[in-house]
């Protein structure tokens, strides 16, 4: 977790964090509430900020009254919140930065860009409106009755499900329940009910339309088609009011940048700032996968009882992990008696599988193993891709105590001293075509 530092904005301490060391600086102006530390505990947010920080030096802060910043009794005006941007830039030593305003942070960013044009290289806006309450000349946004109802929700039931999925957080009606629960905890920690009430009340009075024409920085306005917080047409209208601004629309019915298309959004941002489209990042690498499981595990567990089975599994895990360490394998997943590991060399994977198959016999059990080499997609600590499915299907074909490999593995370990027997052509469930498999000779050692 990055170090939290503090900038002083008059008599208030503003918490900020810096991640990444890229050649460009991006200052992130948050929405109604944020929490710097908890950003790293919500997987989708953590992944987004990790990806973002690979492209730039990212400076995030919690504005006054929220997160890790001071929480004065009096909630800050828009002008005071905007000054938090200046305080953070001064503390970091940034004279001029790319400024990204998200949701209500868009209002802060617009005011800062109009007031301090010499300090803004580019202005980026995500999910924001110039005015949040609909009016005769601005038909997008909440009605006054709708806003009043939201204020009652905050007062009586903070944070309610309707606020989270609807006009407050904009998670969308189809949001995953586990994600809703995580954001609920995040919001409780990020701001008190009275702080949210005060800020949302002030947000309802914001109208930045009069100052948009004063923005001179190159500007990119972004919004999702079905955003329940910021109407896409309101965002489009905002872009039209900023001289030379570009508008980009993304599919989706939520308010967040942190979804499956985050790489596209980040690439669009990088291209806008630098003028060059980055090469599409790839976490796909050639790797060897090893699948192991215990033969007839259910029957053995029933035979010896739960306590003895748990003890046996502990010994089994210890043997497998010892050999993984020896052969430079990486444990990816353990489910019951099954193991998934990856290797950067197929010969090591085969030798590890053979060693485990021999070693576990002392426990009175047998394992079967499947090994395949192919292109895998690494997602943090997880691994996916068709190569993983093929490895699992190969293991399912293996006989007790044997190690079965694909033809790819056999070809790649030529000259290693490992001998194979042809195991014939096999249809692997869910995998197109027929696959020639090979059984490893057990007399290797």
C-alpha cells in the first residue's frame, strides 16, 4: 500500500497518495466521497488504480471531510474543495498537471481549470454534469422531488441500496451483490451520514455552466450511455460548452470507470494526454500448467473419517508445496484435493508431477496429473485461458499414479531425458478437435 502523506490547505490536512512513476502526472479529483486506503481493499478499484499507475504518476487525494483527510465540523464549499487540488499539487511539487475529475469531482476540476489555467495541461471529466438538478434550460438530472427523496434516504438509511445502485453511487441494477456489499462498507468508512448529506445538498445547488467557456485546457469528457448518476446527454452538453472539448461515450448502465473495459478507457486517456495510443497491454504469456488431484478421494475420505482425512490432506499439501518450491512452480489454486500450479518450463513441471506421484504413495494415496503448455492469461494471482482448460481435461484422462501430457509438452522437452508412451487420440470435453496425449515413463528417477 502506498504511503499516505498530507498537504495543508489553510488549516485543514488533505490526505494524498502517489503511485506509479511514469513521465506524466495525473491528479485524480474524487467524487462525493473517497477513502485512499480502502481503495486498495476493493478488488475492482485496486486493479484500476494499479493499471492507471502503470501509465503515469497518479496522485489521488481525499477531499476535506472525507476519507483520511481532516473532517471539520463545517462542510466545505465547492471553492474550498477545489482549493484542495491546489494544496496537493503544491505539496507534491507539481506546477502543471493533467487533471481528472470524477463525478462531483468533475465540478471541482472544471472550476480549478477555469481559475488556474496555467496549472492544467489537460482536463479529463468522467461521469459529470454541469448541473445535477434538472431545470427548464437543462432537462437532464434529478428532479427536485427525486433529489429530496435521495436526501431523505441519506438521512434515514445511509447508505441505502437505492442510493448505491441509483443516483448516489450508480452501481447499476445488475451490480454483483458482493460488490454492493464491498462498496457499502467503503462508503460507511469514507464519510459520515451528515457529511454525505451536506455534500449532496450542496451538489444539488451546483451549476458550472457559466464558467465552462473559460476553460482553455484541452478537455476530454467521458460518460457511459446508461449512467444512472450522470446523464449522457448532460455530459455531451457539458462538452459542447467547453471550447474544443472532445466527447467520448462508453457502453454500460453504471457510473464507474472500473469495469471490464477499463483498459480501453485508460488507453483513451493516455492517447488524449500524450497524442499516442499505447500498445494494448497483455498479461498473456506462454506457461506450463500442472493439474493434480487425489484418485478416489471421496471414497478414501469416507473410509478414514473427517479428522484423519484432514490430517492426510495437510501432509499431501506439504509434499506438493515442497516439490513446487524445488521445481520453481507457482501455486495458483487449491480446491479440496486438487492443485493448479504454473511453471516457466515444461520439463520442470513434468519432473515435479512425477516426484509428487512417487512421494504421496507413502501416504497410501495415488494422484493423477495433467501437464500442458500454452498461452495463459494472468489476472493478478489467478490464471485463465484455454490452456488451463486443456490442462484440466488432460488430467481427467490420466490413470491413477500416472502423469499425462499434451503433444506440445512432449515436443518441448525433447532432449531432456524424459521418455513417453503414446496414449492415443482423445476428445477433450469443451476443447475443439482431437488431442494426442502421452504418458510419462515412471522410471525417470
